[in-house]
């Protein structure tokens, strides 16, 4: 397969990956709607759950932390996440306790299964209460690279492909050039950040060819200085970094990325961040994203029900006494 076909195949794979990721990126919530049904974990905390009221979001948060600290099963963790969600929503709607709201959101982030959801929840924490947010090193920030350093880094790859190791070693001594390779290592590895400088140093030390000095041909030993010239036995007439199609495309992608400035290749950008979708940090979307109905905020009769539901009113009123009094008119 030549380089052009390889590039076309890579493009098709990227588009397929985008389609799959785009279908599932916006939320990781369960497909089953939240009906407030009974769970095993709730049975162990029935009395304390029934004592909670929406006017006390800290109570939900503290009980959620206690449940999570002793959690042994997924149902325990799910109960804790429900309590965190209720605490979050109650404080968000009240708009008076950013600290509790941020703490509940942090707890949801720490218990999520998906890294992309964790980063999204942390971005919401920063909106709510920046002092609670930890630095997020998961995504590479946009870096400012000087034109000279970018050009020398791209030139270095060309020198290595041509086997001009002496000039490549000279360029790699420049810390600015090494920083460029370190920052954009994912473009060369294809799998994210990695140690590419070691391989570059190794290739720079390997060339020029120790036998032909990049002349590509040598004289046969038996012919002496006037003997026939044959292809070099070491580099086989082709000195320089030996790259397969994938490796060649990676180096060209790197050069395109660092040299293009603001006119960046979208394909190189996808390769740099692995096509990770962007999600707006919407505080009102948290409950929907984690899969709980925040209106089901009271635990009564073994189920989560709404605070204004008829079930609660009936429970407070108690059962009707059909034996007392009598029908009007009865004598």
C-alpha cells in the first residue's frame, strides 16, 4: 500500500471514529429512566434517608459521603451519587451555597466512570467555585511556538530522513527545538504523549552511514581503490531514518502541524487530541448527564418520590378512618 492509499485509509478511520464518538459523547447517562425504584442500598439507610428533606442539601451531601466511604457494591455507589445529585440540584436552584454545590459536583466527578465526564464535571466546578477546582492536566493547552523553533523542528525530521545526522544533532541541542518535539509528541507516536526525543537522538547518532558516509555506494574489498562501485552494504544505498508508511505520515503530519500557524490541518488536530468532542460546561445539565431525576428528592415507602407528590400528601394525612363517625344522616 503506497503513502496515498495509506492516507486515504487513515482519513476514513478518523471519520468512522468521529461518528462513533459523536453518537455517545454528549452524555454517559443510563438508557433506563430514573423511576425512583427501590434499591438494596436504600434498605440499609431507610430511617436516615426518610429523615432527609430538600431544605437541607448538606444532609444529602454528608450522607452521600458516608455511604460512599463504606460502599462495597455498585448499588451503594449509585445511592451516593443520587444523594450528591440531589444536594447539587437543591443548592443550584437556591443559588445561595456555592461551596456545597461545588462539593457535590466534585463528588460526582470523583465517582464517574468516564474520563471525559470527569473533565466536564470539573469544568463546571470551576464555574461554580474556582477555588475548589484542581488543575486539569488532561488536555494540552495551546502553546506559543516561535516560527524559528517550529521550522528547525520540522527541518530536523527532514534531516533525519535524509541521514544527515550531524546537522540533526546540532538542531537537537537547541532546547527550544526539543520543547517543540516534547509538546507535540502525540503527532509522532499516534497514541498520545510519549518519549520521542530518545528515538530522535538515537537516529541522529546513527547517521551518516558509517560505511559509505552517505555516498550510497562503496568499492568492493577485493577491487581496492580502483575496484567497481557497488551499493553500500550498511545503508543499502538509502541512508536515513527507516520509516514505514505510518511513520512517514506521522512525520509529515508533525511538520504540517507546527509549520501551519493559525491555518492548521484539521486532520493533524484530530490526531493531536484523538478527536475528543467538546462539551459546554452547563451547570443545569448535570442531573440529566448523571442519570438521576432531581425532582425525586424524598425517600418514602421504599421509593424516591417528588417533594410535591400526592404520595407525600397522602402519607402526611394518614389513612382514612372508615369506622369513625358515620355517613351523614345515619341514626
